[in-house]
């Protein structure tokens, strides 16, 4: 990406040249600091992408639509050992993506998601799910499923449901050593068919 400060700095410099008493010169140190921050951002972005590209597990995760280097690395760091979870669908509950719900002998009323566990992982999965439904044009079965939820429920609930499913997929791919593809395998369907909508 291009440096956003360059064009602004040029305009400020021209204004300062035209009027020697212009306060524009006070803006230049701020723009210089912005340039440094942008350069550090580019360096960190480069490191994150390299870390994901050098990790076979992350590379498999990035075959899932809209799961990028940050989501792949965040999920791996939070889960640490995939064998901690006997079933992939329990991963979504671990990160607070399942309804907390009130349950008694006579009533079972699902409510908002529990929001337990790592907030960063939950936010990352939500962002990936939102991008999958709202931004990407590529077709996949999970996108089609999410779009049906939007029409029958609402956008937020659909995004949360897709985020839950992404958590299941990412763990399942880690365990199986496989890659995601548009036609979800029967095994993944069995792991996710009992997920509840919020």
C-alpha cells in the first residue's frame, strides 16, 4: 500500500512555501510520526504474513473462505493443543460463541451468546464470518447457509452462527490435516449439524 501521508505532506509544504508565517510547518512533525507508524505497520504486517505462510497448519486454515493470516495465527495460539477438545463443536462453546440460555425442567430458552473465553479469538472469527457473508463474492456452501440465515433470522445472528461454524472447521482441519473445499464433507456436516442458532 502507498504511504497516505505523502500527498498531504506535499500540500502542506507548498502552503508553507507560499506563506512563510503559515502555521502549516507545525503539522509536518505529526506527518513524519505518521510515516514512521505506517512503516512499522507494514513491517508487522509482513511478519504476520510470513509467520502464517511458514506454518503448515495455518496454511490449511487459510483455505477456509475469508480466513487470513491473523485469524489462522490467533486461532492456533488460543487453542494451542487441538487434542484438548474431544469434539470440534465444543471449540465454539469454549470461545463463547454459543447461546448461554436459561434452562430448567420445563423451559429451555436460548439467549445471547455466552462470550466466555478469549475475546480476541471471538472477535477474529466474527470478523472472518462477516467478511465471508458481506464482502466475498466466491460461492461456497457455508456462505449459502449463512445467507439463508440472514433471510430467516437477522444479519447479526447469521454472522455469529457462521463464526461458530468456522471455529468447528478450523479445529476439524487441524485434527484431520485436510483442507477446506466448497463442498463440505459428510464428516464436517456431522460435526456441525447440532449447532444452535443465536
